[in-house]
């Protein structure tokens, strides 16, 4: 390596160090914001069964927004809002009654603590997250007919009705992997909230920006 090459390398190294120092000074907590979307499972079947019907709720689209900090390479914190989507269940008989139109729509605000593995790869992170969720379990439509009669069929139908909307503080956890490019990161992660009213979960992909 000649003198010109060594001088050029020194200039580049000093510039990179200066940029890193400036970025650290501008954002010492490593604050970031992000959005994501993916596939969810509302997990309300067990609760529906307790009220006389297995809803068999389908998977649906979930979305979320987040703001977080990463003051150290191995630890961080994140505040997230996640909407697991509005999921319709299957119509059908349970015992002597016919039920139709079940719908579940869980949503939650979650405060997470994040732990990152100390990998020797600067552009890749593997992490786990634990936290507390303020979970809203909302089954907004749950109706049916008493007896072996579907709506529109011959025979007497005694209407049944149900609505449930509950707020609870619950345990949340998840894990993910992310790759970084300059101020941006792209992640894939799994999250789940444990609740006696169902265990909503989601697999999402997200993008974050560290400012």
C-alpha cells in the first residue's frame, strides 16, 4: 500500500468515525420508530367454547406501529400498538343450538424490554422481547338460534345474542431477527399475548428508522 492509498484510507476512517460520533451525539438513546404488518391468529376459540360455541376464527391481517430506544447494543425498550385484525368465525351447530356471525377483534398496547444477542455481525440482530400488554378482547357479534334451526329454515328460532368487550393487563413475549442498512432496519418477528380470553399472536415484518 503506497502513501496515497494509506492517506486515503485514513481520511475515510476519520470521516466514518466522525459520522458515527455525530450520530451518537444526535441520538444517544438510539431512538427509532417503525411500522409493520403480517398474519395474525386471534386465539379466541377457547373463550368462545366456554360460551357454548367453538368459533374457529380464521387468520387475518395484523398491523402495528412502534417507538423504541436502544441505548446499549444488547438492551432496548419498545412501546408498540398492535391490531390483530377483525376475524370472522365459522357458522355452525354446537349442541342443540345454531350459532352464526362470530367476530373477534383483539388489540393491544404493549411495553417491551428487548434483549439482543451479542453477535459478531454488525448488520444482523437476533433478539427476544418480554413485556406487559394492555389487551382489549372484543367479540362484537355472537348470535344464534336455540334449537336445531338455522336462520331462514322452517321451525321456531328463539334468538340468542352475545357481545363481549374486555380490557386486561397481560403478559406478552416474542422473538425476531433484523438486518440493518444505515439508519434503517428490517425485521421479522413473532409475538404472542397470553390471556384466559384467548391468546392472540402475530407473525409480522417491519421496517424501522433510527433518527
